[in-house]
C-alpha cells in the first residue's frame, strides 16, 4: 500500500523548508556550499547538472523551491538584492520598449528608471496609484511591454487591484510584474491574480532579521522573456553568496509567525492612533476608512501586513521631532525585520519625492504591541514640549 502525501499548508512548508533532508547525512538543516566550480566527467559532461556557482550553487535550490511553491509559480531565482532582481526584469526588455509604473513605489528603483533606465533607452510612464483610467490611457499600443506594480505602495500604502492591472497588461500584449515584498506570499499571491512575474526584496520579510541582502523573482511561465532574465542574472553575476542563501532559508522558516504577528500588531496600532490628537491621518489598508480597504480585503488573505504610516500634524518639523523622541522604535532604513523601525521618508528620498512631508513610515516588528503603542504615545505627547 502506497502512502499518500498529506497536502501541507504554507505554514508547515515554511517551518520545515519543504521538508527536505540533506541526502548525504539526513541532516534537517542544509549545508553551506562555498565551492564555485564542479568537476566534469571524463567525457566532458556534467552528470550532476552543475557547472558554475552563478547558475548552479546547491544552496539556492531549497529557498528557491520554497518560494516558488509559496507563490505558486513555475520557477524562482535568487538574486544578490531586490534591486538586482528588479533590474533583471527591466533589462530583459529592449531599448525603446515602453514600461508603465506607479508614481509611488520603491524609491531607489524609481530613481533608476528615471535616470539610467531612460538613458539606456527605456521609455517609462508613471501613473497615479489607484487610477485604472490613467493606467489604461498610458498604454502605447505595440510599444508597452511591461507594467510594474507595487501594492500596497511604499510608503503611502495605496492598494491597487492586481487582477485589473493584469487585464490591462494582457489586453496590451504586455507583462505584469508585481513587487510583493510588503504583502509577502503569505498574504498575497499575484501570480494567481494574473501577474506574470513576482519580485521580492528578500532582505525584508523573507529573511526578516536585518542580516541578509538578497532578492528573488518568481515566474508564471518558463518562456523566452524569462530566459533573458536568467541570462541577466548569470552574466551579470547578480547572485547571493552561499552563506546569504543559507541565512535566507533559515529566516523563511519563521516567515508565517513573523508576518502574522507584525500584521496583528500593525492593525492594533493603526486602530489605536486613528483619530488621535496630533495625527492628521493613519495610512493602513486594514482600516475600514482606508480608500483601498475593499481591494485589500479581496486580494490579501490572513492580514494586511506590518507596514503603516502616520501623518503628523504640524508638517515636516513636527514629524521629525516625533521620530526623534521614539525610544523603542529604531530610526533606520529598511523594513520587515523582527525589530520595529521608523523613517521620515520625504527627507530620505529628497527632491522629487511624492511622499508627504508629514509622513512617518513604520515597519512593525514582533515586539509586544503595548510597548510599541506606549512608545508612539510618549513621542506624540512630547511634540510641543
């Protein structure tokens, strides 16, 4: 009698990292493979299927397969950073191709598109987040080849309808790539909503411990475009080190616990401070008052993420003062770690930023939510002292 495999939920798959064992030693934890090259057979072939570490490091297999499974894709690739993952997609386009992206998105990638991308020959149109009419109007028939979407959008957390963007892309004969860093595959699966490629800054939630720089892509189809993406990674050397890949997999084992805790705490914080004196607005998709709440409810399952923003009355000066008085929440770049962070994004992004100057971006970690609320309360209470 053959034992049937029990269908496993994402929480179990992440905790056990697909349940793989080291075939040589039956270890529950994989080894680290620093070797860069692999021996040929006497006839010049590679019986083990591995040639050089850029394409074939054994340490990539397990995290790539776990992420592929979580996103429901055809294939996944690890990269040295989220930026290198995003650029591998854009550079698979041809000079003169047209791309559409939202106005509010990851700032460093937006800057690259506006500078190097345009110098390279890429035509880019930015459309207001949440405006499907503007999106449809921006399509250039025969030239638009890629739609890039980030939702919820960092740092205003506008929520776009992924399925609606996917339809626009399909009608235009273009591809849709979605930055799923903030939502994570546990809350949103863009490929199941019609997207073609999903990108992650794995530095953030996937790793979750502020000690790895990495990125990832997952594709719905192993086609000619994806083949160009793979060439960009291999030829460009945009790969993580063996230890970084190992650390990433270790971090992913607790992804479901961290995302659930951060989402629960972020919702509690958003509800606590909505309408509070000293705060102009609380931006969080989990609030019923949020403009994108209905869309978020449809396409986010199990929570609304650990990111929110507070718009402080009194503008930039008041916002900076509140951030300065925080004691527990650290003033630092990045997001998705176990520790809570705050940033005044407008001053970080500088000239040309679409970010409101009174906005403080919060990445909620896994600390006790009461301590986080008290820290924000005391920082707000001292705003006029």
